[in-house]
C-alpha cells in the first residue's frame, strides 16, 4: 500500500505553484528578460537555501521519512558555488550577506530539521523536483539571456550524476509514495510544501525589487545621455 504522497503534494500545491510562476521576476525570466546582476543575486540566495536543506538532509538521512528520498546526486550547493565563483569571483562569499527572505527560509529549514525533520520532505520535493522538471528549459533561457556559451556559469542546471532525469523523477515520486506516512501527516507535509513555495516567492519578490532598481538605473542613464547629447547640440 502506498501513501500516494507525490500526487497529494502536486494537487495540494497547485495553487501555490501557479502563484510562484506569476511573480514578476519569474515571469520576466521565463520571457527571456534577464538582468545578469539580478540573476546572479538569485543564485547567491539559493546557495544559502540549498546549503541549509542539504545539511539538514545529511543530518537526518537515517530518519524513516528522509532515508528513502535521500539522494546526494541531487545536491546543488557545489554547483551553485561553481556558478558564483564564475560570475562573482572566488571571494564572493566573503562579501555576501543573507537577505531577510533568505534568512527566513534558512531559519525555517534549521527549525524543522531539529524539531520535525519529516517536514523536510516538503522542502526537498518543492526544490528538487522543480529543478529536475524545468532545469534544461531554464538553462537555455539563462544561456540566451546572458549570452553564455556551453554550461559555463550554468552548473546549477546540470545533474551530472543522473543519467536519465525523467526516470529519476519517476523513481523519486515512487520513493515519496513509499514513505510510512502516519495519520494526518500527509496534510502537514503538504502544508509545509505550501510554506516552502511562499518562502521561495518571498525571495523572488526581493529580486523583483532589485530588477526594478536596475531598470530604473538604466533608464536614468539613458535619459542623462539624451540630455547631455542635446546640451552639446545646443552649445554647438
């Protein structure tokens, strides 16, 4: 008998999933409108999130709910570090502070890791299945939007230890369904998955403000250039 948790999670987070896709930063990204500084800022925020998730999964890898879905080949911390070294330089971590939304996310992971580790299932599901499902599409969008070649600076989207991503997702969902879910715990995991979506949306909302600042800054630069041009014309 299976818990059918994978289906319950998909159906129970469908509204949150739609809301996340409609955050302006994500809509712009999916539309190919990518500001490199905002994109790299996103990577730095995700680095701290994945670092917390992967530390928590490692610490709880023998828990009855975590062991079946503990797949180190999914880990993203190292690939994010590679991308950030490429985009920022190797000393980027020394000059990076956690934003408010990132800190909230990390604190949530750390809290449930200690108090209710079975809820880590929700965070692993939300991040890793999303990465596997849209990774190659997002990689191509980022590649085009920033004029990158090959996979350099795009390691985040590469799962080099997974030969067949589609089959892996099938296996992962089967592992979710194999969890020894106790009465009412599926509802708690689904609720936590919706919290995970909200925490992600908060991060993307911060990035939206960063993107607006960049656009406004570029607009001012263009306006100033036009004004300077006409001043020179008038003087001549």
